[in-house]
C-alpha cells in the first residue's frame, strides 16, 4: 500500500492498495490515509481477512508497539459499520488496567467518530452518569475491566441479555497478563457468562505478547476448544536489544531492617499492581547509589523505571526529585501506581506524551502494558521481574522508532558476604 497522490481517495486507480486494505470499510480506509500510513504492518495484513467475517476465535501475537490494537479494531470497526446500528454492544474490549482503557478510548474514539459508532469506557473512575447512558442505550464498543464486568453481571443481571445480545466480538487485551492467576480464572468465567447471556458463541480475540508457545494463549482463550483458535503471530521484529545488569552491595545491617519491616506488614498493604510487595529502608546505601546512577543516566531523557512495589516507586521518585532539587534542574521524574489519584496518574501519562520535554516515570506494572506514553529511549528494572514475558514486554516499551534499539538496565541489590550471611543470600538469587 503506497500513499496516494494528493486528492486521490483510497482505492483510486493510482493508489496501489493491499488486499487486506481493500477489505476494510471505505471510511476506515480514509481514516488510515489521514494517519499518513504508507503501508499496513504484517500483523494487520494477516488479521484483517481473518477477523472481518466475525466467525472465529483468534490470537494476535506481536511485540509492544507492533500495531496489535489496530490489527484487531480495523476489521472490527469495519464490520460494525457495515452492520449499522443495533440494539446492544457490537464489541466488548476487556483490559487488565484502567489506564490502558483510558488510552485506548482516545484512539478508538478517533477511529469510530466518522462512522458514528459510539465508544464507552467503564471502570471505577468512570462516572455513574456515563455508565447509565451506556446501559440505557447500548451500542458500539464497550471498554471495560474484568472487575467491572463482574459487577455488571452481578448487579445488573436483568439488563445483561439486552447489553450483549448483538455482540459480534469479545476482545481481551494483554492476554498473557492473566495467565496463571486467580484473575485469569475469573476472566475465563466472565467470557463464558457473557456467551450464556448472549445465547450463542461469541468470537474471542486475544491480543498477546509473542510467547515461545502461542498455544498457551489459545488454551486460555478457549479452554474447551483450543485447536480451533486461529493464531496470528508477527515475525517482522528484528530490533536490536541492549541489556545491562548492574549489581550493588548492601550492608547486612541495612537488609535486616528491610526484612523486619516486610514481616511486620499486613496483607492489607500488599499491592494490587501484580508486583511483589517489598519494604525498603529509607537510608539504604544501595538504594541511594542506584538512585544516583538513574539520575546521572536518565536525566534529560525519556524513560520508564519499573520499581516493583508502590513504596519503592515513592521512595525512588523522592530520591530522584531530591537530586533534581540539589542540581537545580527542572522536574522530570514522576510516580505512577494504582493507589495514586487519577489526576496524578493522568498527569504523569500526559507528561510522557509531550515528546519535546524529557521525562521519566517510576512505576509498578501500571505502565508495563500497551499504554501509549510516546517514544521511550530506555527502561530501568529495579530487581528481578516476575515473568519472562513481562520483562520482554517492558523491554519492548523502548526503541519503538525505526533504527533505535530497545534498552534495559537491570539493577540488582545483594548482601555483602560475611560470616553470618544466609546460604540463600550467598547464592545471589536476585542477580541470577
């Protein structure tokens, strides 16, 4: 697909149009031209013919910033535009994060505006008035979290068949983030209950990071019929990867204080950002050394710093801002986790989208997934990540521009060797 000459509409004789592009609704084609795209990405070329018929389950596997969302919604929006107005939602998009829903809402609203397809978002930060409007006149696309789907099914049971009787697609974003967790089991139950309410089988679309065995995604998406799930996987990535592992020694006395604080924490203080809670001493020499290196390396750039737990997010943000004040330079380090107010989180996200200003966000898993925060130059990981797929997802947040590498610096803290060191600490577990 090449850009048309000035004034020529998509599909005109002088525009070389790909086969997949030609299957989209005319207004979707025009939206693509207005974005300035000169071609569809490989995953989009493969997904459009498969999804346009709304008759099969599909897994779309691709790395971060590879166009997974558009690979799903270009054909979905085309199908909904051809179907016209119906009584009930045409597509439901389930996301693990409110911030990701907010981000996708803006992108989908822009795509659907010309076709008069309404887009609703539904989660804890959305007003009751918006939810009431969606319930009273359900149509278009609904963006929702699993917990809000559960609340809808429980509290609005009589309304559910009306909401989902015209459903054509059920989309789950960041499917791999649900694997092996109680939340994942809840999601599988919710998908089944939605189909029961609709009275028929609904095509399920899973958007996932590329995994070594994509059949795991198929087995999760349709547990009773995984062999009939169509798997589409992008093979176009040949991006350069740069990794650095930095180790810091911590005096045994400092770590003892940390462990004691961790033991005294109640389960009520545990994070809901899917990270391992960890308390950290405010005067840990290793933390201070890591903060200094982060400041020296990332100041003036655009980065994400994955700190693990909420208290470490706040600890490192405070340390970095103290260094900022000492150096008398503009503020450019911000915190982001699930307990912060919506206004603060959205301010950090918006600040990252201002590509003419340097900024770095210290976060939990809240920015691991596909939230658009603009061009990221590098990623920092404090301590080990929980999963390989999660670490690969974080690495893929950087280096999105052509010719730019993905960069990750991993910081590991270990106890100094001494006579009383525990054998497990002597194994350097975090480094391994």
